C-alpha cells in the first residue's frame, strides 16, 4: 500500500472525525479509501448512464406515447422482452 500525506480543511477534518467517532472505520485512511471507492463506483455508473443517453439521443425520436414507453420499460425490467 502506498503511503500518502494529505491535508484537510477544518470542516472536512471535523466531518472525518465525526465519522470516526461512530466506530464504523478504524482509521481515517480506511474512511478515505472507502470514500474513494464509492466515488469510483459512482463515476462508473455516471459514465454508463451517459453512454446510454448518448446512444438514445443518437438513435432518433420515437412515435411511441409515454404510456407505451412505460409499458415497454416495465416489460424489459421484468424480463418479459
């Protein structure tokens, strides 16, 4: 594991300390690593969503009504399509 020295603003340090006080994390390093993991996962989800939106925008418009789109979406989610 790589060691790194970082500085925090007072509000961020207070927030980190409050999280430490819950005893969910054994160190600030563990907490910061968890926050980074969460941010990385969130970025993957955002990138996926952007890709889907770009694909949808590039595919053109539909003549389906919002009710038809909702019905298709529910079928897709339920594995019926």
